[in-house]
């Protein structure tokens, strides 16, 4: 049997017999000719039956008749998976890729019900109910190709830097971030919690002498909100490294990763992204602008927006405003907000030596939305314990975590970044639902 050819490779393939497999996107059944648009994971091609004269057979003058129509094609429903062999013909007049395949054999592998529950204009909930059909759309396919390319580029940076990949447990005995967003699950006779972040375990790798580490894995937050940027389960990109001088070293790694990820995406998918999403991928210049949080709030205020609570983090409108300012002033899509007050940061962030009200931490904002939090961590056990107490935490409860620091840990820091948010902002999408393989929210556990 001839080997299957991916549709995207047909244009470069020589004329002759080919085999293609995929699902039926459209059938045009005319009197003398039948067309099928066949799509596979790589693209779409037009298949043709009929409409051509067979080579006249000199022995048989009646042989120059039209190729007959076939009911197999007439009865194909949209979404049916078929395998076709046929004659590949390059033909510039064919809009779809400049090639078509004259069908010789057609094998219906698995028929689809005729009514497609998802239309191009279906709302997001219908699309998510039928996600496997929704994902057949070329723009959805592209999202996950972009994700693959982006993560692969990040991995290359980590591997070049000799970082170790880890997988940390998602079942935990205690909280790793705010208790308010903790999912509790039954665990035999007791209970467990779903990991909100690999925070403690990536710091454990520093105590274990691993140096640089990274993890791409699920994180769970019992966040009962219905915003475009929150999910109850998301993919967290985490990294941590030893022997840093300050959070500035973490920001530099962060910049390097974003530049590598966006360059790879632009190079491989830039054209397709432009075509399907109307977005031009921008590779950011280094260094990214850095603005202390307090100053950012002033800037936003001057633009006419006051962040409601002076002692709190930026709110979404504040993030949009500061991004707009940075874009106007520096032409940059990214901005690091730095110098967060200790009062709004977790106990494990290191305090600024010059001003202990502030932490050595940052948030990274991309196209108007926070994608990441990073910091230098406190590695001195006495200081760490004091900081936990100052937050009203009982050091006893932090047992296993504090033990790391009793046996020596080098200076270290890292960040966590929501993959789904990065994709949403990179591709100009309105919600992380659009770019999450299977979205999980307060009212969505299916499919
Ligand atoms: P933080 O809580 O800021 O920091 O989370 C880091 C990043 O994770 C993403 N994120 C989310 N994405 C989708 N839905 C959610 N509900 C959600 N919550 C968070 C965001 C956010 O910026 N341990 C620290 C990180 C660190 O310091 O290394 C942490 O978890 O993109």
C-alpha cells in the first residue's frame, strides 16, 4: 500500500498516486463531478471524482466517457473519516494549496452523524461541550501547535542551562499558596489538598542541591470566579534556580525564556497566526521595562484610573492601563512590576535589604494581563520563620517546608507562569477557554 501523505506535504509531492486520510469537511455533489474537501491534522485538500475524461482506449471507442459519480461520495457526512487513494495533480487554479487528488479508491473508516452540533458561530459553551469537534477547526489546531513550539523553545533554554526537569506531586497535605483557593479531596480516612503551585517542592530541589529546575504541570485553584483569565485547573510553567544575587537574575532568565518562546513561535507559525488570528507575533526586546508597583500606580492614576486599594496589587484595569502606557512609551508588550509590598506577598519572598517593607519580587504583565509572579526566596531559616510568624502562620504547620532550611539552602529564586494566559495574550484571544485543551471552571467539569 502507498504510504499515507500528510496533506500539508502534497504541494511538494510529485504527481502520481498518493494516499491521504482525514475527515470530510465539505462535499459538493454536482451532476458530473463531485468534490470533497478533506482535512487532516496538517491542512485541507480538494478531492475530485468525475469531471475528467478517461484516456480513450483505442480498442474501445466508448471508453472516453465521464468518470461516473458515486453514491459513496454523495452520502458522505461532514466529519466522516475516510482514506482515499488517487492521482495527485498540481493545478495552480485550485485555490486550496494548488493541488487536487482525483479519487481512485475511497474507504469510509468511520462515519459521522450528519448534524454537526458546532457551527462557526456557536457560543463558547456549546463549543466546549463538543470540544473534540471544536478542536478540528484549523485555528484550534494551530493553538496547540503554537503551545508545543513555545514549550519546546523554553525547554531548550533550560536544557542549555543544564536545568533538571522535575514532576512534583499534585496531592498535598497542606496549602502551598493562599488557603482560600484550596481544593480539599477525600484521601482514604483523611483528607488531601490539590497542589495550587509546586512552590515548596521546587524550593526543595534547591535544598537538594539540584541548582536550576523546571516543571510544566497542572495547578489547581478553587477560585470561584468567572473571569476570562481564571480556571480551576491550569498549566503552570515553573522554574527555580540557585545562587542568585537577587530577583533580577530571575527576571533575566524570564526574559530569555520569553524571547526564545516567541521567536520560535513567530518563525514557525507567524504567518498562520497572522492569517487565522489576525495577530502579528512580536518578539520582545531585552531588557523588558521594569517599573516599581507604587510608581506604576501613580502612572495609572495620572492616566485617569485609580487602583481601588492603595495597599493592594494592581487590579485588571490597572494592568491594562500600565501596559498601554508601556506600549506607548517604550513600544513594549511586556513590563515587570517590581518592589511589591511585603504585606501583599507570601511569607517566602525575600525582603528588600534597603527597605524591608518591600519584597524582592515581581509580576510580569503581557499585553495587559499578569502572566507570572517571581521572586528571590528567603533561604535563612531564622528570617523565614520570623516572616511566617509575622503573617500569623504557625511555623509548626509548615513543618516539612521549614526543615529544608534547617539543613542549608543556597540563595535561590524562581517564577510561576500560567501557560494558558500566555497563549491567550500571545494569540489575542478573549479568554483562556479558547486556548485550554479542556477548560475547568466552577461550572465545568465536562467533557
Ligand atoms: P501566582 O499565584 O501568582 O504565583 O501564580 C502564578 C501564575 O499562574 C497563573 N494563574 C492562573 N492561571 C489560570 N487560572 C488561575 N486560577 C490562575 N491562578 C494563577 C497566572 C499567575 O501569574 N508560587 C507562585 C509563583 C512563584 O513565585 O514561583 C505562584 O503560584 O499566570
